[in-house]
């Protein structure tokens, strides 16, 4: 008997055999090594011959009293020699060493081994029965490695490797060879005889017990022999045979391979359903090499009949299983065991066919897809039905898993097209034999051959469907999810076939349907309702159950099975052991009902619970000290909360982990600081005094709510949380920024000062480092991600929950970040403005102004990339509009933040911006503005995007105006701004032309000369008449008229509503045009003698002339003690009131009677009195001149504006120590 170390030694020999470079050894190795290899083969052949002789003489018995030498020979041969020879021959065949190694005396030894193994395998002996599979595998490996066609001795003379060709008769006699090659293997029949034996076995339907040697010995040998010699036979490709080569030494053709494969499939059919047929699982292994040459005809003649029988058996066993579920439990137990046995046999039969079917489908699938084959479609239906049976039956799945695990089958070997792997236990790899695998490691749903075969056939099934069937398939899957039967689903599809017609009208699917109808055999399928319903039902059923298999947690059934697992059972038992509800403490029991109470009662109330909660938390800290007695002060819950969160932020080291409690309270505190929204549209506006009082009350309420938080440390907590985030974005930072915005809203000076004091006292470098890192992580428009997303949607690779916003997904966070920075400087907080630029006293200084510009430049470049992407397209689609809108909203916020950084003015920040790359960003934006305005104006569906673009342009111009605040004549910033305009001269010219055209358009359309061309009473005009009317005005050039026509929107009769067209662009053009006029006027005063600027002023002369009557100007003394000019817009209503006779007389009287009298204080008092009298006179004049029945809103607005101006003048003048009186008087004269 073998020793305990025998398995380990054999494993080592396996590894050595697989690592041997036999070709190199035999060609250039030392002679001693060659001799050793020859000696091994010779000794091996002798040992096997001795074993054959012992069996022939009857020396082998099952009794223990066996001759010692005979027993050792048997043990060594079966345990060590045969497995090692199998591995060695497999290695030689795999690397094609046979032509160099198995020559001369080694070939003679292999001939002897071949004859001995075949003779041993065909011997009828009880000892050989269990050894026959190993003998067959070794013989198959040797047949693949032999360099001679030993089954065709009549053609041996053409074989250059044969020992009968390379050796002379004398040398052959020395080697002990017979005279002819036919006598070398007298026991092995020739090829045709063996093929006839297998054909006879297949045709007769004989069982395995009648001819076991044919299945276990002959079939493996032929399955290795035929593919090897087909490559060198008459049908071999020309490249395999060199020019001038002798006739082939074999007559193997593809007919032999197809005949053998067909006979194997017949043998499988003949033995389906029989018990104790473990040999069937080995058929699929050694038949793998011959499948690659299988002809398409085998599908209809062999594969479909075989799979058809398996489908019927699967349906029968599943129906028996369903019937057992309805029977009594006692009766069903025995029946369930029988059903499991039937499932086990069914799995064995499937695993005998499916490995061959997978390889066959892989070889023919491409042709079936290009040339639809009804037989392939029928095959898909049968495979799909078997899969559905499998997915419905728990016993079916379990028996398949048992079969795979017990037989150590490596399914991946069939799925990766590796025909060198084995299925049976005896054929498992060494690694699998030595390493124990758990049940789940060896088998999974993804590697199940039943699932894998369906996936291989799935493209064939999907190819059956028309492009318009997709919606029907989705509906059918939904019905299957509702547990409908096949008949109910088919009836449902019949009732919803009209949906296919709606989809077919889609332009994107029309060309696909044309291609589908052009495929042979698809024309009638596309229009036959019965065929449509059938294929949709079959495909949707397969897809539904495949989805349930791939995603088991979506299925209730799968979840129920998971609940029955051992771990879940323990959890259920633990639940039973838990404390019952009536024994729980009161507060814990209440918590269980809080969610239901919240949903049923609290959320239905229209009330701001955030205010109430913060009020309740802060009551303890607002006790008035009315009594002198010293009482114990109660703790303030809100202060304790803030203190806890602050300590958490200060103790954080690596990163800021998500704290859901903090985020909840941060959101509550942020919502508690809010401004109530005004009245709804449609409510009558109240008097100005009442509205002003309400605004003041709301402002005071907001200040109280903010003070309630910042007195308890909320301001410092916001800074600490931002510092603790270390520049990593997340929900914690988002909640913190929103809270910071809430307590700073309105420019709360106390909160600003608290934050500034904290940053200065603590030398908080981490805050600015986090802000800088957060800006760097803020995303911009990513064109590459956008294109990838579009391609994925085009290919249908979209998640079930939608495409998702992958482009600039953090736009809300980015706006919050820059809004927070803006509010830090709100109200011209010069200290904070300077501190954002340079943190004096800190070890590290970070210029937030420059960081903002860096992000703005990145954003501008990404917007420019997107513009170029859409420049070649006529219209920007909805996805593009959303992306542009997000980017413009962020850019607006960035410009507003930059404006707040420098207003006041803050000279240091102005200089910092002037020396940054801000000008590059502005130049880029001007290019985008100029070209996108022209593009968006030509399509009415893009007007909203155009308005957003003009709003962004307006904010950028306001920022440029802020840069000029407080600068001297011929200052550096003004000259840089002129340089920037010169660099973008072509773009600026396009912008000016755009505004000029639409500003003049309203006056031209309203002129009498234009109205002569408008003959329709509805105000409609044809495009031709519109062009004639424009030509007659001599205001626009030909290209400009064509551009206006392209911007117009005509109805179905090609008529234009000219008044609506003029009004559409009038308001946005007026808003931004006024700011451009102010900017150019400002620049002309700062750089008065620059000829380049003079050219721009000439281009904009028309715009400046248009806004000159509405451009008001005052002069004030700023913080630098210099007189500055401030421009503002005078509305048309206020201008009309200002020109009334009563107001003119008051103004004349004030100028001549007041300006030259008294001191500065007296002048200020007289000026305020004059303003009050003027407001009263303007109101009276408006009421007198107003026709009856018209609303009073315009006059109220005008009076209110004038009053607000007077109050502002009073406050500003008082703050400037009376020196503004003279300036105000001069301003009045200029207006």
C-alpha cells in the first residue's frame, strides 16, 4: 500500500512534469539528461506491460493474500505512474513538443505504452472498471502528443517523424521493432473501424454496461486524435503545410469530427435520465476539442432534439415539485426526495450537454446575429424555458450546486474557452485537490452553466426583437413583477400593442426599423401581432428572471430565503429574547412612536418649527435679573449644543466625520434665521409707509434671530467646522456654510466682527487653508464627462434611477461657498476685506482674492469649451441649457463676491485684482458674451438662457465699475481696463452692436413710417415687408436686418408680431446697456485723453446718446477725502415729474436763494427742507395730471424713490460733517 507521503510526492512529480522543457532537453541538453528521459519512458512502458501481463495471468485479486511484487506494481502504476504520464503527455501536447521529443527509442516506448493502455482498458476485469476513466484520459493525452498517426498505418510512409521513416531496417531490428508499422499496434483497430464502432453504439442505443470501453477508452482517444491530425490532413489550411511538402500522412477530415460529435450527442440522448451514469459528465470534457469544427447543420439535427428532450424533462420534474407543495406534509416528504433525485439526474444530463453547447454557440453566434436563423431562435426559447424552470425551483438550484461541488467541477474552464481543464474528481487540478474550497467558493449563480448558457444565447433572443419592442418588454417585465402568468402577460401585451406604433414614429427609431425590416424573414415578423406578442413575452420573461437571478435582493422570495439563513434565524431568536414593549423605560417606548407622530401631525402643520425649537432651547439663557437674590442659573441647552459641536471640531485631527446630529441642528438653526416672504401675487399693495414699517420689523426680527445664535458661539462654531474639514467637501461643510450664510444674512456687522476677532485672536490659518482647498475642489463644466455621459445614454448604459448629473454636480455648494465669503465683507467691511487678502500675524498668508480669481478663470475656460462644443449646433438642447445655467449661476455669485471684496472702495483688494489674471477671465467672458448673445437671440426657445447670460454680463460690468471706485485720473486700473477692452475690441464691438440694434428697434417699430407697412390690424407684418420697412428707415445695414429677421419668431403664415418682437429684447438690452454706458462714461473720465478709448466711445455714441437723459450723477466725498462721481439711473416716470413746472420753479429758487446763503450746517437744513417740499409737489402734480381710473402705482413708486433718495442724502451728508451740502446743491443743478 502507498505510504503517507505518496500524495505529496506525486504532486511534486506533476509540477516537475509541467515545468519540463522537453524540446530543449532533447535538442541541446546533456546526454545524461537525455538518457534519463529515455530511460523513464522505457521503464514506464515496461511497468504498464507488466501490469497487463499480471491481469492476463489472473495474478491480480481483491484478496489481501496477493503476491507482494504484483501489489507493488499495481499500486505504483495506478497511484503514481498513470497520473504523472497523463500530466507529462498533456504538457508535451500543449506545447507541441511531440515532434522533437517522441522520436526514435522514445517513440518505440510510447508505442508500447499506447498498446498496453488500450489493451488494459478494453479488458473485462472488475479491477479495471474503476481504473478505466484514468486509462482513457492518459490514452487521450498520449494520442494528442504522438507525432505519428498510429490509427492510419497505411499512410505512415509520408510521416517524417515515424521511426519507420527515420530508421533503416537494421536500426529498427536493433530497437526490436517488427517489420511493418501495421504490426506495432495489433490490438488497436484502424480509424475507420473505430468510427464504425462508435457509430454502431450510437445507432443501436446500447447502454454503457454493454460497451464501456468504447465510451471510456475509444471516445477520449479519438477526441484527441482527430483535432490534432485534422490540422495536418487534406483540409488543413495552406499556411500549415510548407510548399513542396509530401502528401499528408493522415486522411482525417471535418467529416470525421462532425460524425464523431454527432454520435456523442446521440449517445447522450440515448442515456438521458438513466441512473448511475457518472461517465456522462466526462463526455463534455474530452469532446471539447472537436466542437470547434462542428458544422451549422448539427444545430437542427442534433442539438435541438437533445435540448428539447431536456426541456420536457425539466418541465415535468418542476410540475411534480409544484404538485408536491400542494400535498400534505407527511406525504410530500418521500415525494420530495424522489424529486430531488430526478433533479440530480437532470443536472447531470445538462452538464453533459451544456459545455458542448456553450462552445458551439460561441463559434456560431456571430453568423446567427448577421443572418437570423430560426433554429437558433428556437434554441434560445428552449434554453430560456429551462432557465426559467431553474429560477423558479429552489430544489433545482440546490441540486445543481450539489452536483458541481461533489464532482469538483470548475465551470469557469468552460466559460473562458479553456479546453484543458477537467470536470471529474480524478481530473481536478492539483491546486484544487490540495486546497479545500468552501461550497460557495466553488459554485455561484454567476458561474452556473444554466445561467451562463442563457447569457450566451441572450443576444440571439434580443436580435429577435424589433427596436420598437423595448417599451413593451419593459411593461411585460413589470407585469411579471406583479406575479402575472404567461397567459396574462400575453393578453396584456395584446391590449397595449398600440404603444409600439407611437414609438415607431420616433425619428431616432425609424431608421432602425427600416434596417430590421430589411433583414430576411423579419418583414412579416415586424407586422404580425401574434408573433410580436410571442417574442416580446418570451424575451421579457427571460430578462425578468435573469434580473431576479442577478439581483436577488430585489425579489421578495430571495429576501425570504435570506431571512431563513442561520445568521437571520439567530437574529429572530434574539428578538424574542428582547425586553417587551411594556417593560421598556417610558422615553424609549415613546421614541418608537415619534416618527409616526411626526408624519401624521407635525409635518402637516404650516408652521415654522425651527423658530419654536430654537426659542425653547434658548429660553433658559434669557432669564431677566429682576430680583437681587442670587439664584442658581439654569444651563442654556442651545449654548451647550453649540459648545459640544465646537469641541468636536477642535478635537478633530484627520478629517471631519459626518455627524448627523450636527447636520440636523445646523439646518434647524439656519432655518430659524430667515426673512419672511412677501405677499403673494394678486394681493393689493399697501401704502409705502406700512411696507417700510414691515420691512423694518422683519429686519429687526432677523437681527434678533441672528443675535440669539451668535451670542451662544454659533459664529465661532462655523469657522471651527470649516477649519476642521481640511478642505474636503461633504454634507458637514454644506450644512456649515448654510448656517454661516443665515447668521451673516443682511451683512450683520456684529457677526462679522465676532468672526474677524476670532480669526485674529486664534491666528486661525486652518480656516483659510480649508477655504483655499474647497475652492480648488469646486468643479467646473467638464466637457469630457459631458460627452461620456451622452455616449453612455446613446448606448443605453443608463442606471435605473436616471442618468444622474455628472457635470458640475456641486454647483449649489460652490454658490454657498462664495456667498459665505461675500457676506463676510457685506456692508463695505474694510477690515474683513483686507483680512481676506492678507492675514497679518499668521505664519501662512493665503490671498482669498487671488484664489477666487483662479476659480473664476477655470470656470470661464470651461464655459468657453462648452460654447465651442455647441457653436456648430443650431440649438442648445435641454441638458446643455441646464449645464450653462448652472455655470452662469455660479459665475454670477463669484462676480458678486469679487464686487463685495472691493466695494467701499478697498484699495488693497483692487490692486490685488488688478495684478491678477482677472483680465484674462474678463476677456474670455467677453468673447462668450459676444458670440452666445448672437446665437441665443435667434431662437425663441433659448430666450431664458439669453436672459441669464445678460444677467451675468450685468454683474460683471458692476464688478468692473467697482474696480474704478476711488481711483484717480489716469490711474493704473483704468488704463488696464482700457487695455483689456482693446484686446477684446472685436467682441466689445459685437456687444455694442447687439444692444444698439435692440435699443433702437422699439422706437423704429413704433414710428409712423414703419407702421405704414403694418397692414394687419393685429400688428402682424410679413418678413418681406419687415425687411422693406427696415430698409426704408436707413438705421440698419443689410447684415443687421438679416440678423434681426433670424431673431424674429414667425407664425405658421410667416407673419411677425413686430411689437412683441421689439419688447422681447427691449428690457434686457436696456438693463445691461445702461451699465455699459455707465462703464464707458466712467472710463472716459478716468482716462480722458486715450485715443483707443475714444474709438470705443465713437462706437457706443448711439448707446450713450440713448441713455444720456436717464443718466443721473451726484458727487460725494469718499473715505479718501476726495470728491467722487456716482452715476445712477433716472426712471422715465421720475424724469417726467422732475421736468414739471412746479418742481422746476422750486429747483430754481433753491439754487439762487439757498446756495449762496449761510454756513454749511444751514445749507444742509435748507437742502433737506427742499427735498421734502419737492417730494410733496411731485405727488400733487402727479395726482393732478393723472387721468381718472388709472392706478397710482407709478406715482407712489416715484415718490417713494425720491423720498428714499432724500433720506439717503440726509444720512450721507450728516456722516460727512456737513460738507455734502454744497456737493448736493451742485448735483441738483446738474440733474
